[in-house]
C-alpha cells in the first residue's frame, strides 16, 4: 500500500485556478466518495482551503497519471498538471505534517489550517473513507502539531489570513481604522478571526452579515457589533468603509453592477473590498470602478512576507520534530504492511489511473 498526496496550493497556482477545484466543507464527504470510487483508491481524505486543494490517498499501485485525479473534482477542461505536485510515501507524510503545522501556509505558523485538516479528516472518517493507513497518518499529524506548538514558538504571534486582512485595512487607513465602519460577510473561522482582530484594533462599528442570520447575530454580539441580514448587505455598504468577504458560496455574491450602485449612493466615497474567499466572492471587474479598491487573497502575500521573517529561526526546530514524526509513522506503516494481506482485506483493487480517467470522463 502506498500513501500519496496530489494537490495545488498558493505556491503553485493562482487563485483563479484554485477556485475551480475548491470544495465547500458541506460537500467534502460526497466529493471524496466520488473520488475514491472513480479513481479506485483504498482510502482518501480531501482537503480544500482558501490556499490549497489536496487529495491524500492510499493505493496498492501508483501507476498512471496521478494528475487525472483532479478530473473527479471539477468539470473544468483545465489541465492542472503544470500547477500541481505529487508526493509519495514518507514525502507525502512529511508534507501533511508541514501543512497541518502551518509551515506550508502563506502565513507561516498560522493555526487555522490545523482545524481545517482535522475537519477534512473527520469528514472522511465519518463516511469510512479513511482506513488503517490514513487514520494513523492523520492522527500522528495532529499529535505532531501539538508537539510543535509546545516545543517551539513558531505560532507565537502568528497571524491568520483573517488577521492579515485586518492588517491590510490598517495599512490603508492607519490610526483612523478604529473610526471606520467595517462589514464582514460570512461567519466562518476566517470571518471570526477578522472580527476578533478588528475588536482588538478598537473598531467600534462592526457589521456582520451571513446567510444564517442567527449566526451573524451570535458573532456580532460576541464583539459588540451589529448583525445585517444577508439580503441587506449591499444596501448596508452605502455607509461602510471596508468590506471583508469570506463566505463558502460557490458563486460570486458581489457583482460589478451592485457595487456601482453602492458607489453612486455613497457619492463615490472610497470603498475598500477585501476578498479572502476561495472561490472568490467579489467580481474582479469592480476594480474598474473609480474609488473602489479590491484585494484578493493573493494580494495578502506581500504582507505575509513581512510577518514571516521573525519566525524563520523556529523552522529548524519544527523540521526536526516533523522528521522524527515521519520516521516513526513510516516505521509503523511498514510494520503494518509486513503483517500481511489480512490487514488490508478492505482495500480496493490496484489503482490504475487509466481506468480512473474513463470513469471520470
């Protein structure tokens, strides 16, 4: 049995390509099931975040074109091979440990990815897509994260994508940020991080809009903000200075025409839009409007680079811990493999990706 990972990330593919493969949390289990059956995998865990889409799998043989796996996630005719990567065996395990620890993140040492990895694993385990191999690998990954947080300071002061969005707003408005009205669209982890960091900056006018109004009320109330019904969020932008959008919607929610109407109503006062969703929430065409300033998740990378420098010295410690964990889990997997075929009775037939392509066609 061979463990592998095939994926795209912010390091290899721009957001307009990543969003074509993005899977919403509610569909992770369904898409992973389709992937397992279509590609003939023994086990699979599907991870989809704003910065990466990765397929962790187990197969008896890795023969064929691994990159064809992506055809099971999208109907797009795009060839993702030039933007993707594949790791097998220890390299795949090492990559997962780095991802889960935030060492492969745009924001070095960020902690949100750990929760996303855990959620992806739990979704797969709930529908029995993770078996003896991936259970062991992912459980060890989460243990390794705890060890890194305990033994190093890589996460000390580490910022999330949400907090970087707030930092961008602070760079634009300076000390006046606290006087500005900010609207957060969405109420997930990144949206919550935005609200939390805005509150720390002293922002007194925070609006939260979400499809679930109860969730918007809950999040806004926790930080002294005000909830806005989702259908009213565009109208509320007339009196808003900064909009941070972070929903899980698969389609664009803010179109050029709507923002054009907002700008007329606000008499062309500047409006800053920060889109940290993948797929993107905001139509890129709004950039053509006067006094509208749009930033997407790739634009945050410059700020991230500034925040990374002081944590670089901790990387060597983290790498040693990951190497120790990788060696340990690979030894256990090899011992499990030596125990014979009885441990693999539930495995699928050998993975031939030539047939996988036909199934996914």
